[in-house]
């Protein structure tokens, strides 16, 4: 189940777009709409990979654990896998400085 903050963000987004606001509508919006701003792979398995997926919904960021199949002809449903929507939480963008060391000369 989506947490309260995520539900509010998605409801506001759907109302502005003229879409439904049922729990199923909000889940569909989370997966199918919004602008992807970050995908970070972090847990690779033989048949699938779980990764952080952050999307922008009218300036509000929502991140959740998403999955993708690692095989060409299989989908998650075929493997009895589904994304856990309870992992969806509000995110914020934070700018960080990264120092890289390179050889001289």
C-alpha cells in the first residue's frame, strides 16, 4: 500500500491531469507516468535486477524499488515477481561534490 505522502502527491498529479484517484489508478500512475530522473542498479539476480527508480511528478520526487527482467523473453509476472509499492517514498534532490583523483602527467 502506498504511504500517505506518496498518495497525496499522486492524487494531486492525477487530478491536474484528469485521471482517476483510486488506489489502482495511483499505482498505475507511479509505474507508468511521471518523468524518470534517476535509475540506480543495486541488486542483480540471475533472472532480474532490483533498482532504485526516482520519478518526478510535477516537481515532487518519488523513489521506489523497481525491477526489470534480465532475460529477453520473460516478464516479471512470468516469474511470479511484482514491485512492492510500499517501498515508494518522497525523495529530494541533494547536490553533492565528488572528488576524483587522477595521475599527473
